[in-house]
């Protein structure tokens, strides 16, 4: 049973943990205004894994975190990511790590900053047992 959502405007470590937990288990959302969800800033780096054609994680990419909401996550990457590509994102939380899954919706170059701003819409984590085992290992590492 999950806890109630945090009050709007309150941004504590526990609220961010709640958003990450809720986002990871959320069903696919096809809302016309994805920015209707509250955004919470993330600090530190996160690790991204693109998927291959079978949906399994590939090479590791270290990115700079940005913000997260119930429906998506934004961050900066030195590497360009293709739109509509599925990715796994390992996000640091106050209590450890959390693996999220999503699809790249946008990737634009930030002139003068030598990096890309990437927006990912969050999806439900795939149900394959190998993926669940990999995600559990990443969260426990």
C-alpha cells in the first residue's frame, strides 16, 4: 500500500523518494499535458543504460541529474540520445538507488554547455525476470 502523495510545494528527501517510487511503478500515462505533475530537483549524477533491439541494457552513460516528476525525468548528458529509444535510469535516492525505465522524448544540444538536455517519459519496468534481476542487482550495488 503506498502513502498519499506529498503536498504541492514541499520538496523534502522523503517526497522525492515517494515520487521516484510512484513513478517507477506507474502505468503508462498518455496525458495531453505531461507538465501537470509537480517537478522535483535531483542532485548528483545518475546512470543511464540504452537498450538494444532485444530490450536489454547496454553500455553505461553517466549523466547529470536535473528534475523528476511522476511522468518523466530530465537530465544532461554529454552523449546524444535518439528519440523514441528506451532507456534504464539508475537514480540515487536518500535510501539507496532506484531503477526507472522510460523512453527518450527529446534530446537537444545546449549551445555553450557542451552537453545535451534529455527528456524521458517514464514507463512501467518490463516484466521479464532477467530485467527484474538486473534492476534488483543495480539497486543493491
